[in-house]
C-alpha cells in the first residue's frame, strides 16, 4: 500500500494559543489570571480529547424537524445532534454566560467571559449562538427594569447548573425586514383576559429550542416604523413541553452553521408579556445587539484560530518537495501574514470586551462610553471579514485535502461566512458606526484612545505609531470631506474599516511593547509590523507603506 498522509491533530487550544495567554496575563490581576488559566486549560483539554473527535465523527448528523407524531398529532419536535445535547452541561460547567455576571470579577468579568467564549465556540457546533442571545436577553431584561421578568428569567439565563440553565431566542427577522426591523409585521393583541398574544411569522429564528425568547411586535394601533414596535418576552412551551400557539414550518437549509436548528415560525396567538413600554422596543433590544455582536466577533476569531492551529500542525506532518510544508519560506511568509491579521482581530475584540466590562461596572467615562459604542459594530465588521479571508487562505494551505468534506476543513470556511451576515452585514454595521461618528466628542475619544495606546510603546515602534497617527488624520479628514459633500453613507464602509484597522494596529503596538519588556517575546512586534504592511488606511489602500517595516521573526 502506498503512502497515507497523517491528518492534522488538535492539541489543547489554550496551551497552543500564545496570544491569548499573553494578553490575559497582561490584562488580569495575577490571582484572576491564575483562575482563568485553570479554567481555560480544563476547557481546552475537553475540546482536544472529546469535542473535536466528536465533531469529526458527527460531521454528517444534522438536527431534524419532526412535525407530526405517528398518529398525526402536531408536535413540532426538533431532534438535536448528540454534541448539542451535551452542550448545556458544558456551558454551565464553564460559565460561558455566568462569568459575565460574576460580581466577584467586577470590571474584569466580561474579559474573562469572552476569552472563555473564544476558546469554546469552534467546538460547540454553533451552540454558542443561543448562548449569545441568552447573554443579550439577560442584559436587556436587567436594563429594562421589569423586576418580574428579571426574577423569572435571569437566574435561569445565568445559571451554572445545566438542570436550570435556559437559553433564549431572539425573534426579530421577518421577510418584510431583516436589518430594517421597521418593516416588522408581527402584531401584539390583548385577548379578553388582558393577555398579550402574538400573531405573525418569524422567518429566521436561530434558537427554536430555547426556553424563552425576546421578540419585536407591533401593538394594535401603534405607529408604523421602528417607533411603534414593542419588546415582548415569550416562553414558547408550556410545562408539558408543548409549543403554545406556535407552529414550526421548517428548518432552514443553510450554507453553513448546519448543526444549529434555525427555523421559520408562525405565531398564532402565542402568549407573550410586555417587557417595557408599548413602543420603542428597538431601543430596548439594543443591549441584545451589543452582546450578540461581540459574541459574533469572538466566534469568528474562534473559527479563525481553529483553522490556524490545524494548518500549523499539518505543516509539521506534510512532506512536500523534500521537506516539511511548514519549513518552506513561502509557506512561512503566507502563514505569518494570516497570523498577523488574526492577532489584530483578537486584540481588538479583547479590548472591546474589557471596555464593556468596565462600562457595566460604572468604570468608564463619557469618552470611553462613546468609544465602546463605536467599536462594537466596527469590531464585529472587521473580525467577520478577517475570519472569512483568513480561513479561505487556510483551506487553500491544505491543498486538495482542504477541499475534501471528510477532512472537516471545508466546514470551517462555510461556517465562517455567516459571521458577516448575522447581527448586521458590513454595510449595516458601517452605517451604525457612521451615526456614532456624527456625535459630539467621538473624534476626541478616538484620538485620545489611539494616543494612549501607542504612547505606551517605546522608540522602536515609532514608525508604526506614526502610521497610526497618519491613518487617524486621513480617515478623520475623509469623514469630514464626505459629510460636507453629502457622501458620508457612500464612504461609510471605507471609514469603518480604516478606523478598525487603525485600532488593531495601535493595540498590536501596545501589546508588542509590553510583551517584549515583560516576556522577552519579539513575535508580537513582528506581527505588528507585518499587519502594517498589509495596510491600515483603506482610504488609500495602504499599498505605499514602507517595506522596511516587514520582518521575518513573526513565525510562530
């Protein structure tokens, strides 16, 4: 028998992730870092030993919708995959939602939580999607002031006991409006007993098996558009597990995320409860979007990192042209470029998670609250696009094996495509960022943050820091000019991407300087240089950057 190539193996993803370990060591108090290290190590070991092999073994198993029982009774049962069935226990054990609400961690709670989410997501077959909406629902209910619903649901949504843990759906999307929720046609009507009931069709519900959901509906007589929408709470099933005036028409046949049971629902008088006012529901749902957009960012990075880890391992196994694939200089250069993009995205997402945690504990000033509001859509936009581009390069790096379904590699690329669609496309997110840029004080906040980040670096990074300052001036001038000419919307994408990449470079510079001082590691500095060569200023594409910034010591 001829040669058989050994497949890549997945070691503990935490132990092999020098970037995450380094950032968390810098960012967390020592005792909290030690706690994180233990939790992350245990999670990583379960991923390597159990979840990744199970994912490969269950590659062809998908959820199944069973509309009727053997006697013709409507049951709308969704049969979940074996891995999904074990996910509540994993989510509860590692506190993937709970950590964000742990008062003992104070302002570090979100950073701790999202680092764990990043490690876990690629191993959950998209169970992280309902967890994201669960986190968002808990925050929205807390901020709503509806104490009855807070007492009813939040302890379940943040539970560390799998037996009591709930997940939440987010039922917004309709055929009449996706991101434009003003087109929502679902009606909310009071019955003779004063019970609110929902009538309508939700076209894309990604948590049809969840114990609760938040949905938008228009009370009868309310104004058209977003102002007339109200936010409602729904428990889809009764105590016997039967859907309450809800019919599942079908599960979606999707490009990726196929383990996630995404359904079309018909609401025919489903009992619901008003969360706040009978209007302004879109404003009340904003906390859900903030949370889910950040979850989306870490999910994209989790898939990106999974691909990088597998390709690096494969490079140490595959012999081509007389030596290991990973030893070829061109492969090293290619992979180092992908690594630099990944590192930029991870630094940005962790920075925003840190800001979010501080915001929730009252530790942010007005300037940084504006910055957080701006960076959430920009971070989601950038990390999604970086993951798709990076995983395309990674799949290509496996050659023909990357195109073969049995390897599990094509699934990474297919799944990644959803991250630029969920919770707002690139254009929608760019427009959201544009609105924040129009607010007084936003550009001062941007300038102050960028100067603070690069000001912590030493003289060696001066050329890189100068690029940050140059990019900031360029995008600020472009924004002013575009607004003056009435072209702000047309250039919104370029502006958002430029700002995001400028922050990514500034964050790479900050961490590189710290890592060299504290850890003696020059790889972060080399990654920052390589990222700069790729281009920061998307107003000018950045192709004329100084090639002397390029280094070759960023090979992991």
